[in-house]
C-alpha cells in the first residue's frame, strides 16, 4: 500500500481512537477540515510541520504516526516472527515466549 495512504489511515485511526471528529482535530491542529480529509485519504503530501501539529493535537509521540504494524499481512507476520526467532538471544526468546503465552490465555 502507498505510504501516504498508510499515514492517512493511521491518522484517521488515531483520531477515532481519541473520539475526535475531523472538524475537532482540524481545529486542534490549526488546519482546515478539507485538508485533514485529504490527508486521511492519502491524497495530500504532509509536511513535517503538519505531522508535528497532528501528533501534538492527537497527544501521541511522532513515531506512533508511522506505526503500521497492524497493516501487515498474515504471511509478513509469520516472516517477522521467524526472523526474530532466528536472530534473538535466549533471554529475548524466553521473554517472547512468556508474552505469547500470556496473550494466548
């Protein structure tokens, strides 16, 4: 998927998780609702300044704007876990197993 669309979907996801309308977020980020709508659809190029404003308005860290882990396919998830298992040391593997067991209960 196109990166602009991923970022737009993530902004929309964060906005909704905070219970904000487009109008409310646009006001907090000092931009127009139309511009925010275009950003969320992935048709607008965002500036660093706008990303900073959005992160502040959403009260999230900047990295959270680029957290697309939930967007990967089943195949990619398996590949990532296999790659981790191949390179992780014993302590990290034990911790990962504890987490997996806790989540799967």
